[in-house]
């Protein structure tokens, strides 16, 4: 029996509701079906924006390793800009194109009187030289002094014609006292030639193959000592004398006779008696 809810008393409505609960009714039923989806606001899914590919910054390329040619040009620019020996020394000390300094304790730049008529070039300081911060401090140094003392030259002399001035192709001791490589020669050569140009010596003595390679771009002391050579350093030109190094003479004493002949040749070029 259908009851009109508007005409039912409170008691009748409560009894009817209780009766329906006893029957297991859990939801109210209307005369017409209810679309519950119409009762809720339509929720539209948020538009899915296409995933924008995040552009990653391009990886920074590794710096291009400087070539030997690049390093030689940089060394030449520094060397040519040095107006004095002190400036040249500072330029070499600040030049990091070579890592030779890592294997040395000190930089042994030069010794003697820069205005001397004779400039001597050796390969690199020895371990003893490196520790003493002075060139030719070992047994080879004693022979060096004896060789040039025999023709009236000394690194301690003050007179321009009696004094000696010497430097190295590399002012740093070579790692494990190994020879200078060809690439290192190319980078060090501009500094050496500028060194010679600043000193303007009358003669340059090249002790050993390494000095000949850097100053003359030639090797083979035994062959080179048999002919005359002119060295060009900037606008300065002078005679060059390849001679066996003291270290070589200590190993092969028989070569001392040839070295003595080379020293006499040097003496004669400077004007004879000293």
C-alpha cells in the first residue's frame, strides 16, 4: 500500500521507515530512476600536455691539447717580449707549457758575467747542480773549470775578455737526468736564442749534442766540431764551437785531446794569447 508522504503523520512515517529497515532496505528508492552521475559535477581530466623534451646543455668539449707548434709559438712570443735577462728569466719561470719544473727543485738559469765575450751552453743541470742552485757544481764542473782555465777563461773573472757566462738549454734538471726530447727542444729553443741575443757574445761554445740541437738544429758533436759554424739569434750573429761536454770527456778520456784542440781553436778566434 502506497502512502502519500505529505499526509503521513510523524509516527506513521517513523513506523514505515522502521519496517523498511527491518526488511533490510539500505537505500531510499524514488519513483523514477536516479542517474547519480548527473548529481555530481563533471570532472574533466586535466589536459595532458605533451612532454616537452628538456634540452640538456651540450657538454663542454674538453680543451684542445696544445700542440708542440702552439707551445713553441707561445714560448717565442714570451721570449721576444723580454727586454732583459731578468725579464727572460721571469718569463721562463712563468711558462707552464712544459712540466720539467715538476722534476726539479730549482731553476738554474745562468752563471757568470753576461757581458763576457764567450757564452757556454750546456744541456741541463745535474742533480748536484739542482740541489746547489748553481751550474757545474759536481765533478764535471771541476773539469769544466780546468778546460777553460787552460785558455785563460774563468766563470769567476770580471774582465769581459777573461770571463765566462754559461747557461742551459733547460734551466731545470731533466727527470731522471734523461736527454731532452725533440719536442722539448722546439719549445725551449726560442728562450735560448733570445738569451744569446740579449748577451751578444763574440763566441758561443756548445757543450754536447743537446746544445747543438737547440742552437744549430744539428746533432753529432764529433762531425760538427770539424767545421766552422755561425749562429744566428735574432739580429745577432756569432761563431759557434761544438765541443764535447765534460761529462762525455769523463766517460771517454781519450777524447780530451780533441777537446783541447777545440779549445785552442776557440782561443785563436778570440785573439790568441789570454
